[in-house]
C-alpha cells in the first residue's frame, strides 16, 4: 500500500508535455478566433464602402434631378453640345451653382450659402454636364456624369463607381 500511495503522490502535478499540449491547443484556438474576427472586420469595411458610394450616388442624382426639373433656366452649360465642370441653374430668381471643391466634394452654392452634397465617406471626381436637346430645341436637357470614390479603405482596393444620367428641365 505504501508503494501505491507514493506513486499517486508523484503524479499529482502536470508534466511539461501536458502543459505544452494545452498551450498549443490554446494557440490554435486563438488563431482561429483571430482569423474569424479579422474576416468579419474586412466584410464590414467592404460593406460600408460600397454602401456609402451607393447612397451618395443616389442622393446626388436625386438632388440634381429635383433642382434641374424645377429650374427656369440653365445658365451653364450655356449652349447645346457644350460641356462644363459646373452646372448653374436659375430657380425662382436664385442662382444655384454645382461644382467640385478643392477637397473633392460636390458643393452647391446659392444665396443661402454653401452646402456639401456628398457625405464625408466619399469623394466626387470627373463631374461634368453636357447640354443636349432634341431637334426642335423644345427641351433643355443635361447629361450628367461623375465618379464617386469611397474614403473607407477595404482590403485590396477602393470602392469606385461611375454615375451617369440624363435629366430634362420641365417645360414651364
């Protein structure tokens, strides 16, 4: 009995090999959890960059459409076929001017002040408007194009999307 008791007492602690096995399993588990967490963050940043570009693009197109359709006159671009990096409209006697500022924001300047149309999450570039119309010259129409680039970085690339539309001024 005495031999058995001494054998049990010697095996109470953990061996170095058991400790190394537990540490190895813990490291593998931590590696897997870290990889899952990193993947989730990558998906979130990609979703955020795509979402900001889509939302800003839809908002800019809606705002331009609203203002162009209610405009009395299109000042710039002035004549058919002319292309400009600025749009100027007269609405209820107030001059509205859309252009890109030095920080790559689409700004609206009128008598009420200056407003940035896009959100902080995106840059606007290649903004252009071309005045087009029909053969009879009855309709004032603008062909508008611009590029939106997300300021949110995603793995491997930056979200960029080009937008283009044609908007006609309503006949008054």
